């Protein structure tokens, strides 16, 4: 009888676990992250269309390309970010951002990038003290 009860308990717990390996769950994880940061960044997420592009899943990690386009913007402009998310129970939580080529909005500098206010290697000096 105890074995039967244990088997039922395991089945119930397994059935309660959600499958969150889908674009909607990833999008919600990114939106939750941005809502927490919005007040300090001056973001109005209600003015943006947020779309999840490519996603890859590996155990409890998801990598996703997410695009942000101001609502009503013609021509589809906007920007995209690459996020790394970690499974926290039945939700995704943003762990960090990755910088991809052509994406200048990430947390890390691209290899070979020039810090703001600097000149490229080999550039002749400029006279700033006019």
C-alpha cells in the first residue's frame, strides 16, 4: 500500500511541473526582468512590442534573441538583445545578457571595441585644448 501511495505522489508532483520551454514563458521572464528595472531605466514597456526570435534550451538554461520595437514604428526598426535565462521553478529569470555582433546595447564591450572618448590605435593625436 505504501508503494502505491508513493507512486501516486510521484506522479502528482511530476504532473504539477510545467513545461516552460516555449517562447511565451521566455518572453514573460524577460518582461518580468524589465518591469523590475523599468523605474531606474525610464522604460515604458507598454509602448513597446516585444517579440522572442530564436531560442535554444539546455537543461535549466534558455538563450533567446528578443526584439523591442516601439509600437506603431514603421519599417520595423527597434533593437534586439540576446538574453540568458535560468529556470526558477515554473518561470524563467534573466541571468544576464550576451552581446552579439551588431548589437551595441549589451552590458559588455565587443572584442576590439574602442572605449567612448578614445581614438582608434594609430590615430594621430588631436588638439583638444583650443
